[in-house]
């Protein structure tokens, strides 16, 4: 009789289910970040926080789940993200909610909800996971991580250039010396409608050459056709009218101001008349940073100005500009770079305690507490084993010193301390100050 199963012995089906669960793997497009990779991710995040402080951006942490309506209103119902890529479902109250596919809409919602602009806080950055159900590929996953940088309240071209300067400073701080900045203007509500109509007429006359997705986009947002990677669509886009040739005087002035500001900051850039952003909230400035180390899908970061987003969410007209960086792509670039220029190794613990008999467990626990109170990093292996196996593990952990506690040490009230760099040993009283074990 087995009390854990209510008197019934588990049948083969139960054991089979347990075995199946033991072999379960991560969902496709979702990836573990293992301990050996964490130092690289930590380096990226630390550099992001360092540059954010340099440029005056404060950290904001928003939920990973929001109302689906936030993204439908903010990103655009006709975008691929909202139509096909979001992880959306109804909660128990019947409300549609979604895992965030991008950060900007959530940041804008938080700024509006908490009246952050009234507190003279207008520049924010966020780090965290996003979720899109798209085809996984190199550097692109279904759960992915982004650095998101946003500046609200300033309509001028200088803040656009400052945000791009932030991005390039961040990338160069990570050792990526050759990022490529591309720039375009998407116009504004004054000049874009006429261009959109002209573009739609041009594309309609060549509709047969477009992919099914772009034919659908024609009525909803023809600018998205310019962003399509399908070879036939790209060929059609090459002959399309260019919005930079049809900007209103205010947009021309703004775009020139952006380019002049970048020049003053010493930043190189190229103009790309076919660069559009995939989200509906963008206007005027659009930019992208690519790196040749990523091959054909080489975009590392993208962003631009989105003056209409806060108003679309029910707030006042609020100019804004920002960008997002894909951290998986950065990690991929940096890991490839590290093969040629390795990162410094993560240091091991100062001490490794080798507990050589059961009677030494209590003493080892006290000694661990003493050492850690003085901020000395320690590892301890509580499993039974020989001294040789313990010292072998200490070497693998790159520990500086091994502290051996066995029957002899307990009898003499001493600890044997071995320097793992040269093999020298000495004895230290168990009640000695933590510094004496160094």
C-alpha cells in the first residue's frame, strides 16, 4: 500500500507520463540563457545602463502582459505583429490580453497613466523580454530581449540625433566599431496622405507582381510594401515614388536639422529612401543600424519618431522618438567577436570548502557564514567523496583556495587551507578572523 497514491499503485500509464515529462524540451523559439552565456548578457545590460546614465535616461520597467487593445491602437491593426505574431488570449474575465511584442506602446501607456511628463521625466529606457510568434532564425527568437530607449515631449530634430548618438555610443562601447546608420523621413499627417495616395496608385498598377501579403497591405498601409523582403516586391519598390522628394516644408526643415545635428556630432550615415518602420505609429524620422557580421538579415536596431502614439492612446499630442535594440543579435555578434578577442574570464570563488566527514558539516556551515559576512565568495560540496574529487571540482570552479575540514581538523580545531595556484598548505584556527584564511 502506497500512502502517496491513496492506496493504489501507479499504473504504467502514470510512469510513462512521468518519463515523457522528464524528456520535455524548451518551446521552439524560446531559448535558455545558460550560466556560461550570462557574463556576456550582463556586459550588454551594464553598458546599456552606463550609457543611459550618460545621456540622462531613467529606467522604466513595464509588465510583460498588456491589454491587446493597447497594441491594436498603438502599433496598428493592419501590422503583421497585431494580425499574425502576437501571443494573445482571453483571461478568466473574458478580456483579451497579449504578451508584449514590443516595448514602446507599453512605455507610452505608463508615461500617460502615471503622468510622468508632469514630473519632468521625459527620457526612459527599458530592458526585458518581448514575444512574437514568427519563424525562428539566426538571432531572431519568439521570446527575445530588447533595449528600448524613448524620449518624450521634444519635437525638434536635435533630440532625434541625440537618440541615434546614444545608440551608436552604446554599440561602440560594446566593441562594435563598424555599425551602419541608415536614415529616412516618413513625412507627417500634412504631406504623407498625398504621398500615400500616389504610392498606392503606383503599386496598384503593378499589383500582379506583389506577394499576397503586400496585395493585402495596399488598401491598409501601402508604405509597408516598401519594407517587404520578397524579391518581386523589392523590384517593384525600387521604381516607386520616394517620400523624401515629397515632404512638406516643415518636414524638410526637420529632416535637414536631423542630418545637420548628426554631422555636428560626427556621426556618419547614409540615406535610404525605402527605409520604413513596420509599425504604424512612426512619423518623420526613421532610422536603422545594421552590422555586416549578421549577413543578409543584418539589422541590429531600429527606431524613429512617433509623434502620434500618445494621442492614439487617449493622451495629449506628445512628440516622441526612440529605438529598440535586439539583444540576441548583439549577443551573437559579441560571441563571434569574443572568439577572436576573448572576454576576461569570470573569476571563481575565493574559497572552496571540502567537507571530508559528516561530523564537519556544522563547522563548515559556521565557517561559510563567517567568510560570506566579510563578502568572500565561497562554494561548498556537501556530497560524499574523496579529497581528490573535491580538489578537482575546486579547480574546475577556478577557486583560489581550498579549505579542508575532516576528522583531523575537527580534533585539532584547525582548518587546512591549500593555495590552489601553487599547492602550498597551512593551518588556520577555526575561530580565526575571516581574513586569516586568505
